[in-house]
């Protein structure tokens, strides 16, 4: 297995502010879950947006699925990346079925295939299609909206999933439950995932490796157990001390 994502000495600044990312190199191996961890403003979300072309680097390169983002047709690239936001990022005026089937419809799938895929994806994330397909997002709980968001991200069978603080709006019990379910599902389907979080406990629960960003640079990259037991930077040490009891 090789890298599905490779940030190569990437720098990015907005306006005259200090760089959000400054010479950052991060690779993500196929089949792995990588957590980008840091305080607000640390560059984690910018790094995620570089991967699907929402942001372009000022310097360096971003290789995704074997090609530089600048060489990808961005519509085609985003069809191969599932993107999950807080509470799923659902379209409020679309029902659950239309939200889940949105990308397959845009890709020109036959209607019968789209309907089968909607049924399959809702079942996969633990939502009974007959009960939930016709509901609007406002008629769902936070956890249910998040499940629909994952079903939509998986609908076109992308190899890569991006999660931007997907569990932050949930109550603690639902949050832990979905963290475990989503990790198990990503692993079972053989997907590669990057998750942005400000929560060290969450990063440790879901990720194979953690990248801690601080002042636009990588402060540490290591498996969760190593980050907890051997923080390699003063910032990481303070982050661990502040995040865990």
C-alpha cells in the first residue's frame, strides 16, 4: 500500500497574516485513519481543504490519489472524496434520500441504481430506509444527521473520506458511540480517512496516527499511545495535560 494523500512542503497564508501552514509535509497511507489535531487556528482545517482543492497552496504540492491537486479536474476529484461536516452538512430542504443520492444522481447513475444505493447506504449506517428516507434533516437527531452525512459521503464509493469536526456538536454518549461505529465502518470498507479534531481523546479513539499541528508546523506525528506517553514538543505536552484528566 502507498500514500493516497501527500502534502509536500506545503505553505499557505491568507492575506498579510502569518502562514497558517509553513512547510508542512504529511502523508496518509492507504487504509489508514489519520487525525489532524490542534487548537483553533492551528491549520488543521486548511490542511483538509487543501486535499479536496477548496484551498490551493502558496508553496509546495498536494498529491491526492496519485496526482497533484492542481492537475485534477476538481469536480472529478471531489467525486472521489467523501466529505463529512458537523451534523453531516446536509441540505435542509432535501429529504434524507435526496441528500444521500445527490452525487450518484449528478454522476448520471440510472434511477434504479440510485435508489438501490440509497437503501444500501442507509442500512449500512444503521438507519432503516422505510423509516428515515423521506424525513427532512430537521426531523432527525444530531446523531442521525451525522449518520446520513456519512451515508452521503459513501454513496459514490470514494476511496478517501475527509471528516471536519464531525462529532463536535453531539452529546458525549452519542459522540463516543458514533466514533466507534464510524471507525469500525471505515476499516471494514477499507477506506482511507483524515479527521480534523480539537479533541485529543477523540483523536486517540478513532485514529491510527495523530498529527499535531502548532504554529503552522507539525509538532508531532505518532500513534495515539506515543503521543500520550512521549509528547515530542512542549506544545504537545501541554495539549496532552490540558486535554486529558
